[in-house]
C-alpha cells in the first residue's frame, strides 16, 4: 500500500463546491492514488461518502462505503465518471449530512433505488443497482459532481440558516 494522505475538506460556502466537474478521461496511478487518499479522508472524517470537489479537485470521482454494521467487512467503492442510469419512482427520505457542511443534517427525499454505471479503479465499466442508504449516498455524491449540495433541496430559509452557520464556522476556524 502506498502512503495515503489525508486531504483537507472544503467547507460550504466555497465556489469550488458549486462547479460541475470534468469527466476523468482515463485512469492513471495519480487518480488511483487520489481515490485512496479520498477513502482515507472519508474514513477519518468519519463519513460514508466523499466527492473529489469536496477536496478541491474538479474531477468526476466519488468514493463511498455505507457498511455501518459493527464487525462487517468494509466495502470501499471508488467510482470514476459515475452516472445514474435509472431511478425508481418510489422515494426514500433520509436525514442527510455532508462533510462539507459539518454537524448540519436535514431530511432529503430521493429515489429509493438507483442503477449507477461507473469505471472502477482498474478501468472496468461497472453497473449496479443500489437501494437504502447506498442509494441515498451515491446520489448525494454524484450531486457534488454537478455542483449540487444536499441543502439545495431544502427550503430557502433553512438553507440560508445553514449557510450562515457555515460562514461563522469558517471564521472561527480561520482564527484558530
């Protein structure tokens, strides 16, 4: 295993979180290393998903691992150029949070099931249908690649309130 590095996670509001990311043209050792760094950063945070724009890199790369059960085998996934091919009419509501919006949570309604296609770290095309927490997480992370945050689904007042809290947090951290 090469040395992995923890990356700094951008905090909302940051213009880099609102950009649409570029597709990954082809895989390189550098990109595989980036995926490893992102997984380590996500586990360390701790979180269940992380998108490249959250560490300031405008590439279509997300990592996730929604295995929560104690003692269960982790299932780290790195997805290059992920795209939702199909989503169910049935919806699920989960309380979502985001590493770029620390300690703020809100209920978001999304399709309960999604089929996603992506390129894995070996350059193979993969396709899988996700449900439950995995479906919510993969949609949340793909949103990041399109410059969309979970708070964008909230009513304006709630969104503004959270944004103000994040501005205050950033000021406090800048003073430390």
